[in-house]
C-alpha cells in the first residue's frame, strides 16, 4: 500500500521569483513549487500522483534546487539549474543513450514505426521526469506535473516548456538513486504484483491466423521444448477489426481455442484498440452512441477518424461514466477464456490525422473534478486513461485474478494500470542494442515492467539477430517475441537448429531464475525498485559506471553482459561469473553474481504452471567477510491472497566458520507454510560453481565442509 507523503511546498512569483507561502517537511525532502498564475483546474487532479500533495511546513533556505517560472512566446516554462557535475537520467520512453545530458525530448505520444517519426525524438509514451545523480552518489528527481504537450531540455539546467498554462514542479532529494526510486513511487504509487505467468516467455505475431495456426504454434513450442507461457492474438482475430468481436470464419470458437491453449499450459492475450468502428447494429458503437460517450470535435459532434476498421469513434476516457461503460464490455469477452488484454494504438493513433492523431482542438469533457478541455491537454494521457478503464474491466470480469494489461501508450504513473513494451521497433542490430537503455530508462522513470519486441517487429530478422536478442532479452522484465505481417517467420525454430538450441538455452535460463525474478517483481510492487537496473546502481559513487548502457543489472545481485558488449565498465567489487549449463553456446550473455548474495534457482519447467520451489539450488557468492544473504518470495502465483498475508517471504543467509559453510533458509514473513524442500548449494567462486549434495528440509540449515572437493 502506498502511504500518503507530506511535501515541502513553495510558491514562486513569475516576474520577481520572490518566495511566498512555503511549506516543508524535513524527513520527506519533497518539495512542490507553484508559479504565480497557477490554475489548478488546468492541471488537477493530476494523473501522476496517487494522493494530492499535502503542504505542511516551510521550505528551508538551504534547499538546493528551485525552479524559475516564466512565459515565453506563449509557452509556460520552468527552469531548474542543476549544475555541470550531474549525470541525468529518466525522461521516460526515449531513444538514445542511458545518460540523458544534452538531450531534447518531446512529450507528445505518437505512433512511430521503427521509431521513424521526427527522428525518434518522441515515442509512444510521455514521462515528464528527470533524475539526477551527483558526484557523491546523492540523487534528485524533478516532475513537471503537466499533461499538455511539452518538451524537456537537459544540460546544466533542466528546461520544461509546455503548450499549456503555468504548471507546478515537484522536486525530490534523496541520498542515493535507490532511495530516489522508492520516494518516486511513494508519490506515484507502486504497480500491483502481476500474475506469475506474465513473467514467462511469450510468443506473438501480427498475426497468427486462423485458430488452427494458433494451435500449431502452441504445439510447436511444446514439441521443441521451449519453456513458454503466453500466445498473443493480434487484430486479425476480430470480425472486420471490430473490437470485442471474433472473426466468424477464422476464430469461430474462441472459447474452444482458449481451452486448448489452457490444456497446453498457455495463457491467451488478445488485443483491444480504442477505435470503435462506426457501424449501426454493431453493439459497441450503438452503446457508445446512445450514451454519447465519444470524444467530440471542436463543434461538439462525435469525432470520426480512420484506424484499422475504417471510420471510428473514440471513447472519451476522461469521463468516469465512459470508463465504467468500457469496463463492462470486458465481462462477456473475458468469459471466452481470455487471460490478458493488449491495448494498442492508444496514443491515440489516427490514420491520416494531423500528426498521426486526432486534432488538438478536439474536446474531452472530463469529470470527477477533471475539467473539460482540449485534446492538447489530454492527448498524452489518452492511453493511460484507457488502461485505467481496462484494468477496471478485467477486475469486474475476473475479480479473483490479477489483471494483466500491456499498453503501447502511457504516462508517468501509468505503471499502476499496465505493463508496456517499447512499441514497433526494427529488426536491426542497432535497435537491439538500443533496447537496453530504453528499458533501463523506463525503469528509472517509474515503469518496472517493460521490454522490447525480441527479434524486432518491423521488417525481417535473421537467425543471428534473433539468437543474440533472445539471449539478452530473456533478462528483461517483459519477454515477448513479436514480428510484423509480411516478415519472415521469427519463432525460435524458424532459422534452424543452432538458433533454436540457443534460444531454448536462453529461455531455460529465464525459467530456472524465475524464483529470483518473481522475488524482484515483488520488491518492485512494494517499493518501486526497477527489476532491470543500470550498472551505476551497483555503486552510485563510481562515475565510470554512469554511462554504461550495454550491460545491466537484473535486480541487485545479477549482472548481464550481452555477448556483443565489449569493454564494459564493471563495478569494482569482484563480481563472479557463473553458468546454469555446463557448456553455454556462443550467443549466451555472461551472467555475474554480486559478492555477498544468494540467488535461488529452480529446476527447469516448461511453463510457470509447472514451476515448483520445493526443489531449489541456492547460488552462494561470498563477500570478503565470507558472508552472503538473499531472499525468496512465494505465493499462489495469481489471485489476491497475498494481500491477506497468504505468502512466504524467506531469508537466506550463508556464513563460513572454520572452513564450514552454513546456509539457512527461514520463512520469516507471511502465513503460507513453505514446502518441504530439496536443496542444493552452488558455491560461486573463481569463475566456477561448486555444488553440494542434495539435502531435504523445509526450515533448511545446511553445513558444508569447504575443504572437501565438490563437483
């Protein structure tokens, strides 16, 4: 649960920059600054915050960062001088390097195949957030609380420039990047714990059709023994691209198809776009028209724009009654055995529209305190409001299941409603490498659950690209292979046995590491720490790590170095390489473990349905003091029992005394009784793993004589 955070608040006059009405709380070190002509109706309630900021005490005179507000050429401007000796990060879903110094970013969500629109200066999402890390490792974060079209310039000063009215700025000060991320989610909220199956390998194409092809893909994944959990349905499953319908010829029995997938231990995720085909007799369009639920043009008439079905209406998701109506559409739809939903095209994309979207003078009516305003204000949160409504719908349809929604468009704070992928990337080595800083940056912008289309979406991949991308991509938070219509087949078996075997090995690594990965997602759901992290989080004071964006951390205890990454900046601690197979092929990424850590590893499973934690290998990497610790989170994998304490959070501790290694696993939190376990210890040292014999015990304490040789 996210706690309410007290804030420091001050108000600055536009002309004189004089201080007025300030409030402050020392222990929180969060300030919100208001310009003189701030009009709350133009910005509030904010979609960013779970609670409206509360002002309580005055701002101290030694507060470091203070914005200067102005109006220039009709644009509202906020400038924060941060100095030259600061490394800047964040700014959301962007192309380019991890370190964001010297960049200009547009915040205007756009449908941009291969990131080609405006040279990739703006993509599908907007995150008005900049993170700074000083030379001493302390960190700050700046939020421009403003949904209007805007831009960010990063240098020795951060410049936010908005097409809307004057906006407030929130500044957070913390002692480290980790503490800053935790402070951010105290304001923006944490994501809900996803279902375990959503963390598995997922297979997709635009499109698998007809339903017999979907079954064939499921059969081939199992025949080739590729661990996997999800098969995705793109728009061709629909009847004429009409959302909430099924093609009567190619998908005549969706329930039967989904039952087949479930029998094979697959989940089914289906796409729902926002565009509703204009057609009398089509139940979604009829209901929306009767309810007057559509976005209006400047003359007050329902706006019509072209998307996949042709002429479409668009729900006005700023209105609570429209979100509720949208939510009700999911009950019968999910009853067909659908497990998750894919909200795409929700920038919103409009074919042939100005800038690829709807006119900026369209009207959204708002509600629940949200004022009626133009699309210029609400464009960037259209996708966020859509997934907010979709999540409500999935909970109404299946109240005992954790909802899973993937969204292409979103906004700062939208992690509360949906995971994301980085849109329609290109099958190229450059965009494969670009996917690392993109997902790292999303994590540093408050979105822990993201990843690229593995293999690339636009154009065609080749075998080497797919093998390289899969070997790296299995360590991203979201893992999906997805390709465009008309491209070559991109499944792991499409390029011959060498690529198939390499992809299988990489995916098997993902599933063996699932106990560790699920524990990381639990951490993200509690305190907002990214699942995938930049190397500088291993040592925030080591400035040699600040620009490294090829290698990355998976949680705090694993480092991933793609095989193509050369001369990687490494943390000073003696991180130890390890493998989960005897002879990894040439495509596999290097895995390294942090000294002082314990990583739990499962036996191989073909899906998360089959994953068990009653048999684990504990990889122990001792530090200089000959100690190590780790953790293991377990629950039912779905549902909400964990909220009532039905989980087990265990502490793993390892120590050495007189050549005797003692490893203990103790359940310390939660009502769930841990299973009786079969355990094996793997001692990671000097670039190898030495394994102990197996031992049973639910409250396990193992003692191993390190002077004896082990396999």
